[in-house]
C-alpha cells in the first residue's frame, strides 16, 4: 500500500483531522494536502510518517 493510502486509512480509522496529523508528524498542517497534490516526501520524512503510523496503530489492528 502506498504511503498516502496508509495515511488515508489511518485518518479514516482514527477520525484524526489531516491538519492534526501533519502537525503531529512534521509540524506542517498542510502535509497531507500537499502529499495528495503530488508532493513526494523525502526518505527521512517518509520514515517519520511510517514510524508515527506504527506507533499510533490501535491495538489489535
């Protein structure tokens, strides 16, 4: 699954606003919108996003 797909699933599952996600991961409220509009995160940012998603996964998911 793509990084954007993982983010979208996480947002849907947790009902977290995309701006809060962006602030939590990168102090950038536009992060998700920018990725949806074609921004490719650098490897370090992609790793931060993946780590955040892994740490915040609900138990049993």
